[in-house]
């Protein structure tokens, strides 16, 4: 027998109703700051302002994709959080001809009432001037649902 759904104090509390994470499906505005530390380039921070779609995954419970198609993050529901899978990556154009490819080591997404946190960290490879430069990154961001 399927248990009835209660009033959603946390969107994730509804996981017993439907497929895991289905309540999270939708489009979210993401804003925050990403910080990079890259060998031979230095420390670099940039504003994060993006739109992500959360949908059902095929090899994971959830798939997070950005509007520009540069980022595909696999994620699974674990308790009251969504945990991003290690090894997922995104590629972004940076300043002064840099291209940044970030690879996740850890990340979480948590929502309450249509808004929440979207934090992640891992390695970064900057490509510029015909060379690759290794480093690390972390992002602290908020997200707000803009479409169901």
C-alpha cells in the first residue's frame, strides 16, 4: 500500500510518493560564487548566475543540466539531500581565453519551500595558451525554483 503524502515541509520529505526526487523536477535559478585555485594562474573567483533543469536520470536518480548544455551532473537522493555523483563535469568559458573544466569530488543540493543550497567542490583544469593547468574549485550558491 502506498503511503499518503503529507504537507511538504521539505520537498525531499515526499520521497515516498512517486519516483525518488520527482518533486524536485523543474527549473531553478542558481546564483552564487565559484572560487578557483589554479597552478601557474593563481586564485580566481567568479559570479555564478545560471539556470539548471532537474529531471529524471537514466543512470542516476536525477540529472541536473544547465541551460547552455555545458554541464551534466548526475545525482542521487540520499536522505534529505541530493548528492551529486563524483566524476560529473562541466566546461565553462573563463576570462582572457581560459576554458575551465570542473570535475566533481563532492556536491549537494538541498531544498526547502522552493529554494535552497547548491554547493560543490572538486578539481579544475584550465586550458589556455595551448597548455593545461590543474587546480581545485568550490562553489557556494543558492537556487530558487522558477518553473515546475
